[in-house]
C-alpha cells in the first residue's frame, strides 16, 4: 500500500522550454515533490510524432532534464527520467491501443489542431493520447499535473483505465487532474487567445527559460496589451494584460490583487518595465544552474538512476497487465 499519493507528469523535448512551461508546470512539480511520490519524465517518444532532427532531439532531451533540476526538482525527492529509457511505455501503449476506440481518438482536439499544421500526419500523432495514457497508468499515478489543453487526454486515460478495470478487475488507479488555480495556462505575448508555445513561429510570442535579460526586456516591451492603461485583472475584457499580470504574480510570488495595487494609476509602461525585471530575477539562478548541469556528468547520472527506479515500477505493472490479458508467461 502506497503511503503517499503518486504524481506523474512529463514535458516534450521539442524545443526550448518557455516561462509558460515553468509557471504552468515545473513550478508546480517543485511544490508537489514534497507532498507526493513524484515521477517527472522527458517524453521524447511523444516528440517524434512530428519530424525531429536527431541531434537536436538528443540535446533538447538533456536540456529539459537540466531545466527540471535547475528549477528545483530534487532527485533525492523525485524520480526524473527519459521516457524512451523505459521500454514498458511502448509495450503498455500497444496493449492499451487495443482497448481504445477509433472514434475516441478522432475526437481529440489536439490531433485536429496539430494535423492541420503538418503535410504528413503519422499514425503516431493520431494514437499518441494512448501512449500518454500508458505513461500515466504504468505508474498508477493518482494525480497528473496538466494544462487546460491536456484535460481531454486525461479524460481518455480515465476512460481507458475504467474500461480495463471493468473487464479484468482492478488493475489501474484512475487518475485525477491537478490544475493550479492560476498559471495553469500562460498565454502568448502576441495573441492572448493562444497558449504560449515553444513551437510558435514567432519568437516574440514566448519567453524562453534561457532568454538573456535584454531579450526578455524586448519581448515584454513588445507584448500586446489593450487600448486602456489600467493594470487590472479581467481575463474576459483584458486578456492580454491579465496574462502579463499572472506572469508577474507567479514570478514575484504575490497575489493578483497586490499586482493591481502596486501599479494603480501607473499605466502599462512602468508595469512592463518592472515585469521584465521580475522575470529576469526569477530565471537568473535557474539559468546559472542549467549551464553547470549541461556541462557535467551529474545530469546523466540522475537520468540513469531515475530510469532504473522507473523501470522497476513499470515492469511490475506491465507483468500484471500481460497476465490479465492472457499473454503467455514462462
């Protein structure tokens, strides 16, 4: 019997991580590692659902893992590993595909969005929500930190787990989403209707966790606002300003009400100038630690040890699943 709830989450190594990844995901990972049994994964198998340069993928995989650690994830408290280092993810993914309906996958909004942006659409892009389900169910995670855009995939995971459990008896924990009250979805600096994304065609739409101070100042200075000048949190009427306020509040560890109070009557110029400095101050120690990790063998040791622990848990789950579906075990 597990004494602590288990948490599983992962980030794709498909480009430089943004402040949206940090505030919406990694920052919460750091908090959760003291409250639960946490496994944090670099999901490189998900990344290859669209074309990747092999050398860039290898670099980005180490980079995401380094940013995990540099942001405060402690390998003594949490398991950090690379998805492809645990072959049970692919094995369970295939089994679960055989309990997933074609119509369920056709309804996935992320597939519709991503497939519209690529000339060639692979089967992997279509079925990757099932691999995501395998990622989660392999470790019987109770909680999964997800952004709003991933809630549909977690619902599919819950449906698959329930379907399998009804047919074969209790096997999988049915996971629940963990979505923070603010910061769950940081939006683009150029279009507040779109999520901030590291794959955005415009580099001015996001702040990379590795951007230098001058770049951060320039991007925030150019960020869209509105025709008013009041720094007020109102996501419906002032989505762009509300997004910038959310970034400020999370980076400075203050409430949205405090942000409003600080900049009452000052307009957007002073607010943006101070926001840039708050972001720079928050990212500086992360960037310094990141550089140290990328140049050392410490990172590879952490990933090696993390994969060993992950494989141990995953192997036990997969053996049980294989036995229940009728695979011959000798």
